[in-house]
């Protein structure tokens, strides 16, 4: 992201989720609601879920899975071939 890479659609949606989660959490901090869990209100908990989902989505789109290297040996062959799975 910082090196000039553009986000794809999933990464952009993840950024939206993260930023809206942060802003929603801050807005709900100012509102008066009954605490639900760990001193946080229910809207604050949903904002945290949105933030975490957004960060995970950004991470998955920015760091795609790399194919693992598997050594394949043909029966009776001495040479080893590397395959991407």
C-alpha cells in the first residue's frame, strides 16, 4: 500500500470496513449506551468486528498465498524436480 500499489476491490472494501469501524467506535464512545461486554457497548463491539474484518481482508489481499515448493521424484530417477502446488 505504501509503495504505490493500488488496492483491488476486496482490499478497498477492507479499507472501508477498517476506517468505518474506527470512526463508528469513536462515535459510539461519545454516545450513552448500556455496556454489554468488557465495558463496551454493543455498537462498539460491532465496530471492532468491522475493524478486525477490514484489517484481515486487507492483509489477505496485500499478502497473497505463495505456492509451496514440493519435491517430486519419479520412481527410479535420480533427479529431483521442483513443482509449484
